[in-house]
C-alpha cells in the first residue's frame, strides 16, 4: 500500500490513495462505521472511540507516557498518524457515508498520577461486613450456575485466580457496553435474561453479574463503585462500577473490571483498587494488565486513573432476592476517602450521597472477610 505524505501527518488507506481530500483547510479521512481505534506507540485501543459529528471539535484526549508518541487514529476505512508531544493538538475531519463531517481533535497531555495517601491505623472495632458464605448451597447462585452452564466456563481452571479470570471473561462477552440502559431488575439472573432479549447495559451491570458469578464458586466478592475527585461538581462521567474479589490462593482482595475484562497485576501479584492506583503512579512500567480479551494496558490505565479516587462498597454483599440488607449506623455502604480529601455528599451535582459511612483506613476497607 502506498502512503500519502502531507505536512505533519501520514494518511493511510484506500480512499487516501484515491484523492488528497481536505475540508475547510483540514485533512479528511473516511469512515463507514462510527467506531474507531487509536494507537499510542505500540498499543492499540480498539473500538472505544465513537465518532460524533455533533461535537465541534470531537476531542480525543491522549495522555502520553513518553516525551513523544506516535499516535494513529484508524477508522474502518482510513487512518491518520501524527507524532505528538504533551501540549500538542492536531485536527482533521472524519467524513461519514451520509455526508456528515466530524471535526476531530487529537489532544496530547502528559500522563500524571500522584499516589493517594490513606490512614494506616485500622478502625477498632472493625466494620461489620457480610459476604456470601453459602456458595453452592445458595439456591439463587445454584440457579445462576445451572441456567448459564457456568461449570463449563471454569472447567479445567487450575486455581482461584484462573477461575476468576474465566468467569470475568464470560461476563464481559455477554453484551456490548451501553452506558444509557438500566435493567428492570438489578440482580444477575434478571440482567442476563434481558441480555437474551438483546439488551445492553452499563458498567454497573457488569459489576453485578460478575460478582454473582464469582460468589457462585465460593469466591467472596463485592461490587465496587469508583468516583472521581470532582464527583460533586461535574455533571457527567464521575463514576465507574466494577468489583473486588477475595482470592484464597492470594489471600488478598483483587480488583476485576467486567466492562474491560481486566485484572491488574504487579510482579505476579494481583492488585486491589488502592494498590492499582499506587502502582500506576509509582511503578507503571512494571504494571501488567491481565485480560483474556487483550485489553490495552495504556488505554485502560489512561481511562481508569481518574476514577480511582473515592471507593465504596456495601456492608452486606450476600446473594439472593428479597434480602433485608444489614446496615452500619443506618448506612448501606462504606466509602474510602484519601487523606486530606473531603467527604463527598453529592454525586454529579444532583444525587445525594447519603448512604455512606466514611473511612480513611485502608486496613478497615480491606479487612479479610470472615
């Protein structure tokens, strides 16, 4: 394939060979589909960017992990490539089949993450968490395993970590993420029944379903809600939901993300959310992202880092319908707050955060489940 060279960029693709297109003085690449991939250095981030002609410009933020990175933006037809430094911005148009033009901007920043600090001392007495203990004897979880043949998913797994990764991958494959849809009922079986009808759901539902699947195999798990530092003042994108599971073979809590099909690992040791944030800030080169879907390390880290600020989990994490959930001091959840940070009281300007007890103790948040 020939490569068409223009000042400051390379255009690659069949349509680029046909004509040197510009629109309002900027280069044009074509697209049939709204989904696009991009590559930072050697790592592809696939399918996570949606071309939006209504935005002007449609800005793709690119936190760089080096002084200069080669950035490639690729549609299903064409691609455009730039060498960018932090502070650089390059614009081009993406022309869709219906004739619309999406003004697209690649905006490079320097990746930065400061390790958060938390109190060392555990809270005495410890918070009263409840986890699923029945495992295979829980009728709801037994139905989940049987109805979706989960035994086949974990067959042959050699340890708890492998079993967790297989179940997470199965959940990840059940539907494509849709951040606008909510299920009628918020339990795993009901969500999966709607998925059978073609429904697609949010990160929340990946967290719920993956948590139930892991609990079904005796891996005590809990849905974990992440919130950004500006959770009170921003109107969109202040939260993400995933889960943490206690892996007996590791004797620790470990973060799992069903939407992205990810387990973070440092030097062979799976990480919880706090360890993950601190590893991003201190040991990024040694960080590994385990994913049976091949999720990009750079793409995931760039996306998840702002969310790893406030963490909250429910006190009662048992499985089943119509349970009366235990609370602590009239609250359903525990929120871990970094040292020096305020205790947030509202989510995205409108929704009260009135369900949390607050702690700054990592030891209290990550107490070993009984």
